[in-house]
């Protein structure tokens, strides 16, 4: 499958089976449960039928896709994550743990979530003075990095949220 955000209120997005090429039907089922636009989507690397969505409504939702794909609209997520104060701009699943998700928001915070429990595991507050533009895991999942509009890349320990390194780009 692949996912694509659709236009319209409520933040709908479509799940498309990549083995079925051709034009998408206008009335094809969608996933729609956000109250704002969907800004990012990420598939769980361990479960191809699980996708997370980040939204302008400051929430993250985790969705289950039926084995055969969407046959009807889905409006109830498996998990509904709340904790960011502003729109959630990016999400990334952990590369080696199937229940961990990282997120960044325009509230200048990076958060790590346990989607199995539906809880926030840690938050990096007061570290980013400006908009966070990306979040990336290292290949082991022990560290994650963020890039910020202040031209700094910050590396964090994923278990403690402690800042491990900061690198500022020179002009």
C-alpha cells in the first residue's frame, strides 16, 4: 500500500494498493478522522497494515488497514495520541522497535510515543528555539536527530531524551 493525503475537511487520506494501477474511483473508501489537514504519514516498518498520521489538529492517529485494503471509510483510529500543543508536522516510526513512534510539532517539541500503550514516553522541551524541520532515527534506534530552523542539528538519546550533540551550520 501507499498513502496519500486528500483535500477536504477532516484530514482524509487514501490508502492505495500499489498492485492495482489505474484511476482511483471518486467514491473509493478513505481514512478520515482528523479535524484538520493531514501533514505527514508513515507506515509501520514491522506491520504493513498499520499507518500513522500527523495533523494540523495537533494529534497523531494510528490506523489499521484491513488485509484486503479499504472496503469502507474508516473514522476510528486504533490509537489516538494527544500531547503536542500545536500542529504535528512530522512522524517517523522507530527502525528496530515495532511500537515506537517519533514526532515533531510546531510547538518546538520532539516526542517519542509508545503506540501499543497509547502514551508519551518522552518529550524534548525547551531545546528547540524555532520550528523543527525533521526527525530521523539512527539505524539502531538508540539515537534520533532533529534539524531546526535555527540551522542546528541536535542528536538525542532515545531512552532519556538527553541531548548528546549539537551541530550548527555555518553560513
